[in-house]
């Protein structure tokens, strides 16, 4: 008997993919370079910073060979500002805070009326591609943050925050405050996803959709079951209403009370 798997990617699989995110570390020991599937890793020479995949950074942290520098958005001030945008900004009462720009896109303060356009990259054999998360530098430490540029949550913000709090909480600024703000952000954004059921009726009939711009990977995985269940329920309700209308139409035709012009109007509406 086959084991029934849930639809879509599962939360453990999303956490596994999030471990490919690039983070900044401060090595405490000299280590030789490594040849990984994702590319070579340069030798670690303290106190020079290095950029590594999250899984390798967590391994070195557990072995006390490196410290992890938190990304700019994982500071109490940045999380508080994002929470204020999510809860108090009028433009985001029913939407989510904007995601970070893709490579080559103008920043939020520079966009204006420009249309964001991502910059392609090229493989060693010359093939063009557009990188996506987790292969974007959205979680590396920054020495300088542009003035007027609000912080933004990356695609794997929930997984990144959880893993860094579990393994490298001593490297974070005020970890208890960060944990509380992440919990509040998760609750606020989950409530927004669940409150968007007013547009699911139109989505069930093909007349609309649910805007998920700025939603993280784990949030999509957690809300997929709820949204899909609501859409399927609305689709069944619509099918039952259509079946009842057809039965009523057939009954009227059998009783001789059905007008031919009404059939034409129904066909035109359909």
C-alpha cells in the first residue's frame, strides 16, 4: 500500500531547502577550502568574514568553530519596523510587507514608477538563468544599509529565524525579543492569509485569485491546506447550486411552465 503524501512540498522539505541560504560567518579557526556541489568554499581565515550555506554555518557553529552574523532583517529594530508596516500601514492592512528586490532591481526607495526587472545570470557554458531563493544574497550580513530603505522579510524568513534561534541564539541581538517579534509577525501574517477568504469564492469559479506577494515559503506550505480546502468547499457548493438549478429547470419543463426564451437567456449568461 502506497503511503499517502500531502499535496505540495512539506514543511520539512522547505526547511531542507532553506538550509541552502547563504549567510555570513566569522570563523574562529583556520579551515581549508571545500569543494561542494553548490560551488567551492574559500578557505576560512579568522577574523576575515566568509559567506557559506546555512547548513555548513550551523555545523561550524555547533562545533564552536565559527559565529554566525545575523542578517539585517533579524534585528529587533528591523522586525519591529516590519511589524509596524504589517499592522499600522494603511497600504498593507490586507496585504503583506514588500519582499526584498531581486538582483538588478531598483530598491524600494528608487523604484518610483519604474517597472522592476531582474538581471539574468549566466552559467559557465553561456546559458542564461534567473536565480531565485534560496540562491539569492538575502540573508548575508551588511555593513551598510541604504538610508530610507525599509527592511524586508526574505522568502525563507520563518525557517531562517527558527534555525538561527535554535542553534546560534547567542549570536543574535536580544534573542528573546527577536523570538517574540517573529511569533507576533507569524500570527499577524497568518491572520491575513485566513482573512483573505472573501476572494476565494471568485477564485473557486476562476474569476479571481489570492494575492500572495511577500508571503514566505513556510507560510504558503502551512496555508495551502486551508486555502485549498476552502476553494474545494466553495466549488462543491457552486456545483450543488448548479445541479439544483438544472433539476428545477427540468421539473418546470416537465410541467409545461418553462419558457424557451428563458433557456436562451440562461445560455447567454452561462
